[in-house]
C-alpha cells in the first residue's frame, strides 16, 4: 500500500519538516495531520490513513506529553485465551490501548525532567480513517523462533464501535466489515485467501476460484487482517 501511495502521491517531495509546538492537544494533532497531507496526498491516504496518539506520563514530574503518528493499519496483540476459550476483537483492542509501564531503559527522555524516567504510555486513535485495517498479530517472534497463534478471535460484521479508543469526546465511531484476509498454514508454509463483500453478499477468493459464502462461514481462526469501512459517514469507499 505504501508503494501504491508513493506512485500516486499528488504532492511533490518537500524536504524537511517544520516542528510546531502548540498548547492544545487537538491543535497539535491537526498541525501534524496538515503537515502529513502537504507531503502525502493520494487515494490511499484518503481511505486508509489515520492518526495515532501516544501519550506519555512521567512518574517523576507527572508531565504529560503526546506524539502523533500516521498509521495505515493497526497491529493488535492477541490476549491469552480466556477461561471460556474465546477471544474477542474488543479484547485485542483493549490490550492494544491498555496503559503500558515503561522502565527507565525503554522510556524516551521526559521533556521536563530532561532524563529517562519510569513512565506510562497509552495508545489511542486521534483521527479515524475511512477504512481501518486491523491486523491480528498472530506471529510472535522470540529470540530463536517465530510462532503462529491459531486462537479463534471473534469479530463483529457490523457496528464495530471504535469510539472508546478515540478522543474522549468523540462519541461512537462505527465501522462495518467488508473484507477479511485469511492465513492458513504454519510459519514456514502458508496460504492466503480472502473473503470480500460486494454489498449484496460475501465471496471467498482462493487463487483462481471465487465461491459465495454465508456470513456464518466468515469467522474462522485463520482470520488475519480485517478491513472495516466507516459506516456513519457520508463518503463511500467504492467510488
Ligand atoms: Zn518528567
């Protein structure tokens, strides 16, 4: 997707990037977003780009700071299987946005203390994209090997509310599923397939074959990347 965007970027290359300091959080986020759009402007950005906020809180001086990054997909950790054996997409999102403690070695410099301190970090969505790509992080890298999780993660087909992961006053932000990328197999040998909705029904795409599927066949433990389209907005993806 990055390559596609680079080829169809409507903006010329601009060297250097001014850094702005603003007091208000939303202003700062808007300035960063504007800067991004001045350099990167394509149909890919229109549809897939969002803004992620990373909030840091210093345990020594209580200073709060924010950084904003552009994202085209969110990579969600899969929590350990619950006692019922089922994991939901919401649990993955909760874990993704959960406050994380950083020790001194892994924390960035505190702007106020001017040194590395223990701090907490929390990720949230500052700006919602038209299409949000949710990657279920099934592959875990350890020191010596890579392993794949085949945990069944259930996900809603309609009305996924990402409002709780956005700015405090954003209300509900609803998305409907329109495509799934599946990964079958192991770390060493795998096969990708897809399920896509054309608005009338769902089809299963497997290399050269396309077959209709029912909604009940969509949820499997092979679901790997989920594509959700914003439902409570006027713009449409299929234009
Ligand atoms: Zn500090």
